[in-house]
């Protein structure tokens, strides 16, 4: 049985990819399956938390006792997260959110034309950054998916996004990151400590991340 470390606490967790429409039949997305975020939601619920899961995928079953809110685009995810953010003691942003979306969404299917096609992209809002700006008594966890300079970028994100913890996965490593059932992560804390985890299933990785959160909540971070 899981220890009920989070009785009385509410978690807001995001999972999966976002989809950015080009026209009614096409979109830009990424390779996130949602497995990491769903594992976090499942394990947090087993540890006694009330869990709201904002999900960009509908291909995984809802974990037991978890309230799932389905979204499509980065803008939808922004709205859903902001709607529930005030209820949350802990927010974990494991979704792979698009940084750019097509500037213009065509109302009808785009027709083939001769020559190349250029699609102009514009920035989406950074949800984690906005959460960091307005955070009061919350514990905020971001993820970092990097292929190079993982530590430097992860530490940069901790500061820039005012997060309490960043979970970094080197998505270039075998067995880590997108789509599979395993991950390899390093956890960076605001107090400059870090914990490197070995190759583990995403469920086990989730359990370890949640234990790190629990330790910090019981220590220097009082809710
Ligand atoms: O879903 P799986 O297939 O199991 O794969 C898991 C995963 C690799 C997707 C997951 O472990 C992971 O790393 N998620 C974050 C991926 C990502 O988008 O990283 P990033 O370095 O681009 O973004 C950094 C952080 O900012 C993330 O917490 C992200 O949710 C957040 N972000 C990014 C852009 C944006 N517009 N808003 C955000 O909140």
C-alpha cells in the first residue's frame, strides 16, 4: 500500500501533448503520450491527494479517483490550468506544451498549391511562467525536456519560471523521455540540491518525484 503522504492536499497535474490547428484536418503536435503525467496523477491519488489532471491526450484511461479535464491546444491548457490553479497546493507541469502555433487557422481545408508553402507561427503563452508569476503558497514543479546542456537549462528554468523544482529528462538518452514506459530524470530543487534517478518505469519515477515533493512540503515549504 502507498503511504498516504498527501491526504488533504490537491494536485493539479498536466499531461500529454497539445495540438495546434492549421485547418480543420491538420494540426501540429509532438510525441508526448501522456504516460509520465498520468503516472504522476495515479500515484498522487494513491498517496491520498485529490487530483485534477489536465490532459492533452484522450488515449489513456483516467486513473482511479482522478478528475480528468481534456484539452486540445496550448491556449485551452492555459485556460484549464488557470481555472483550477487556485484550488491546488501542488502543480506539476509534465505536459509537452507547444511553444508556437500557426498564426492563422484556416476555416476551410487548405488546398494544394504549386511550390512551397510557408506557415507563419506565433508564440503561445508559457503556462509555467505565468503560474510562477502569481504563485503564493503553492509548490510548483516544472519539467524540462532537453537534448543538450540539461543541467544548465533546467537550473535556468528553475529561476526564470519561479519554480520550486524542475524534473529534467534527457530526451536523447535511450529509455528516457517521450512515449516509452520508462524514464531517466534528474530532479533539481530551488535549494540547489539535486537527485539523479536511474532508468525506471514511469510509475516508479512518478513515485520518487512525489516523495521528493513530500519531503520538501514537510521541510522548508509550508502550505
Ligand atoms: O508524455 P510522455 O510520452 O510520457 O513523455 C513525458 C515527457 C517527456 C513529455 C515529460 O517527461 C516532459 O519532459 N514534459 C515537459 C516537456 C516540455 O515541454 O518541456 P519544455 O522544456 O519545452 O518545457 C518546460 C516546462 O514549461 C514544462 O513543464 C512545460 O510543461 C512548461 N511549458 C512549456 C511551454 C508552454 N507554452 N507552457 C508551459 O507551461
